[in-house]
C-alpha cells in the first residue's frame, strides 16, 4: 500500500498502467458516518472463479476506475501485492470500497487457493456477509463447499454470483444445479440469463418481469419488458423463487393466497426476500460477466439492499486483559473503542500498515490507543500490550491509501505506523484496554528449512522474518533445538513460495535445505564402557578413570544414573562429574549425532589421583565411557511418530488409507460424520509427513485436511534409510 502523493514507484506494483493511473475518484477516501450506511462483504470462492475481475467490473460500473485492469498484466486494483502479480492469483486479503447511493460497500477480496486460508478467514472476520463467486465454466469444488459450511456455522448471510457467463463453455444450468446440490435448496436465482443466439445479452428479473439488456457492451444496461415467450420460458423458475420466498416469510397467509392463485405484490415479495437474505436463510443467485458488465447493477442492488449493515450483526466476545468478561458491546460509534487488526503489511515508505475493522466506538486521528496481542505464542507471536498513538487513518483502494478523518463502528480502515500491532491484535482505548476473542487460525503443516547464504545475512533473515510473521499468523517460525535448523511452517507450497519471495525482496540471501527429522538414539542391549582420561604435559595433569554399565529403559523412561562404587575408588565430589559428562555425551549422541534417551547408566568403578583428578577430567572420562559402551553395544535409532486425524470425503477414504499404509502408518480407527465426511485416525512417522500437506491435497482434489500431534519415538526399521 502507499499514500497518494508519494513517488510513482510506491503507488502501485504496475506503474503507469496500474490501478492508480486508472482512478476516477477524488484524493480523499470514503468515510462512513454511521453503521447503517455500511456493508461489509467478503468475496469467497476457489482460485480462478473470477473474484478479482468481478471487483474490477464493479469498480468500472460505479465510476471508481476509468477502465478495468488485467490479471496477466498485474494491473488489477485488489491484486497489487507483488506476490499476487508473480503468482497470477490473489494471495492476500484486499479491501476495495464502493460508494453506492450514499452506502459504503467494503468489498473484501479473499484468496481462493487453500494455502492462503488464513487471509480468507481474516476476511470473513471483517465481513458481515459473504458473496460466493462460482465460475460458470469450472463449477464448484470441495473447498468451496467446505467454505459454505464454515459460513453457515458463522451464520453469515450469503449470495451466489455465477461469473464468466460470456465464456463459450459457460454452463449456467449445470452450475446452478451443482450449487443447489452443494449449498442447499435455499439457493435460487433472482435473475436468469437471456440469450441472443448463443450469447448471453441480458438478465430477466423473475420478480420484476423486466429484462436488463447488456448487449451494447456498456456497464449500464437498458431496461425493457420481457416478451411473453421469455416469461413463459422462465415461468417455472419464477414459481420456484416465489415459493422459496414465501416459505421464508413470517406472514403465514402468503402461501394460502399464492396457492389460491392470487398474485402477490412484488413489493411484498422483495421485502420478504431481503429479510430472508439478511437472516441467512435464503441465498439469491445472480449471473455476471466481468467482460461485458453483465449483472453488475443487479449485484450491487443485492449487496446494498439485501445484505445487512454491521449494526445488525454481533460484536465478538470481549474480555479485559485479565480474561474477565468485559460485558457485551454493540456496533455504536459512541461506544467504547474495540477494533481488530485483520491484516498487516509492510510498506517501504510508511512501514507497518494495519487493516483494521472497528467493531465498537470510533477510531480517530491522533487518538491514544492500546494495542493488545495474546494467544499466539505457539506461532512465535509473544503476548504484548503497548500504548500507541494513531497518526493517520486511510481508506485503501488496492495499492493506494486515501486519507479519512475517522472510522466509525462497523467500518474498515488502514492505520499506518502502529509499531507493535500484528494481525489478530485488539485496538482499544488506553483508559480501558480490551481483548477481542480471536478467530480460529489454521495450523501450518508444511515444514521448509532455510539457511542464510552467509553469516552476515543471518541478522537480515531474522529481522525480515519478524516483519513477515507479524502480518501472517498462519506462518510459524521455529528454531528446532534438536536439529538446530530454522524451519518455516507453511500452509503449502504456494504459501512457502510467497514467504521466500518476500524475504528475497527484502534483500535477504538464503536457500532452502532438506528438513532433518529429529531422531534419537538408544541402546538396544546392555553394554559396558571404560573411560580413561589421563594426560601429563608438565605441571598439573589430568587423571580420571571410570567404568560404567549401560542398559536400556522402556520407551519414555528418561535417564537414570546409579552410583555403585565401593571403597571410595572415586571421591564423592567427582561422582556428579561423571554423570555430567555422560549427560553431555548423550546430548551430542553416540552414533549418528542424535540425542540419546531411555537409558540407565551405572557407575561401577574407577580410579582417581590425589593431585591430577578434577571435575573436568571426570566429565571427560564419563563421556569417553559412554562412547566406548556404544562402540561395543548395539545402538537403535528412534524416530518421532505423530497421531494424525485426517478428514476426507467418503469417496477418498480408500485412497487415503492405502496411501497411509505406504507411509508406514498404522490405522487406529475411522469415524463417519454422516454428512459425507469420514475421520481417519492413524499413527504415522514424522519423516513420512514432511510433504503430507501437499500430497493429501493432491490425493483428495483439495478436500482433505488433517491435524497432528506428537505421540512418541519408535525404533526406526532396519530397512529405512535415515537422513
């Protein structure tokens, strides 16, 4: 993002041909004055469905830009991020506001690729309704169906926009049927496409009986009455729509009147339709084309009239910093300030920029605020509480930031230079700090090990990772204490590519390496070791001799050290030194360099010198004794095993179970949910799970997901090749 008025290179990733050069609005941003004049809508759908280009068509139709951008050219408003331009798809949440008849419509363009589901959930958190975008060419997939279920759980009002109706292979009837099958019988069209030959040139309103003619190619359509043939062709669809609306109406007399053959007034049907959509029990379908502008006016009408304002929604649960309930808040501009950072990005000129949804109160320039972040310590985001001051507020339009004087409850804005704010943080008043309940963050399950090219690059890598992690709660940065590798836990390969590209864009020189599985070592049979550390080089020498017996303990037995020396062959002050040396050698490993576990070491004898013996000498002797015991005994490598729970559609259960068997997995159970999904429980070695996030997605056409937790370490099979 950048501020209007800064140098051209900061305005947009696409330079003169970018969205900044196509702007048709004033330099000031759009600031809503009351929640009733706001609509927050997240555009949801699989990658390639047409969300970004639909927003371009809406912007052009409403005079926000002079011409539509292009995804291949990297000139769309909402995909101004360099990573999005490089990957040719949305990778971050983007805010695009429209002003329609005094109503501010905040369109939240969300990524459709599963790797970026964290950005999508942030968009749903900031939204009060969801527009599902479905391609008339590609239809819907399992990921889209899962997102519908997620929105159903959140009770978000929804509508469906079928895009790419201008494409020669567009299958409107087939896609509509697929939507009704996947989303439910409450999905019904408000408008149906009217064709001239094989081309869709207009939309017939099933309630109004009029046709919007887009054949001129202009965003604004001409309106005419439907012909008798057109009315007859879509009579059944109109009847289904009216029955669906009446079925959701609170007026129980409407159905009797309709069945009696009475014509129900259009105004009554429209009012009941809007109520049902706002309630989340009815889901209108509209046909659109970003190329011709088909359906843009009708879609905007649904967004403004049918979707609810934020004042009709609920504010997330809020507590004080101690965790005690702070009482319910409402979407009131005069109420107590409670806002949330839903996205964080880094601008080369402005630094950290936060996209903020205000749930209660009003955020103003130069206002003192309290920034709180808690609950993400396991992702590398330590809990923090900081007092800061809001310097400037902006209304973002893709890459440009336009100043606004305030941001009222229900609105979304950008705040620059909040030094400590991270995605998911709560912004509240200094006098009474609050904490909003966080939304669910998906667990990153694809490890990527990275190394700086040189020692001088290590500091730059650490600084850049801190900046990126602040804005990406789905990224977990881990310094593995056993393998000493720096591991980035990502959502998938596309997510990893974006993270690595951003690191390199910040000047960090790095490369990826193979992830090392943290194996361990143990003794598989008893053994004995003799440690003799004797050195004499003039002056004070070193003298220590010890004998030990080693025996394995059961898995999880830890470490035991037993002293069975007699006669004081080793002075009591040096017994702990032997143990210390054994422990140090166990940390270093005795065979393959992995820590030794589940071991009992018994000190049976030794020798000491009245002058040359020392703590350091007996530590060295203890380590030598353990190494000798390892050389004489049998060492067993242990690998970590995780408990894995995989959720897949019933049709993929067989292939997933076969794949688990090939990964040396042990099936522990299956549970059917009854809604076409099955949970498969298994125990799988971690070495076999390094790329499972990618492989499961390919195996299940993107519908499978899994979670894991460490279980134990088991012996590595003799046939298995360790790294």
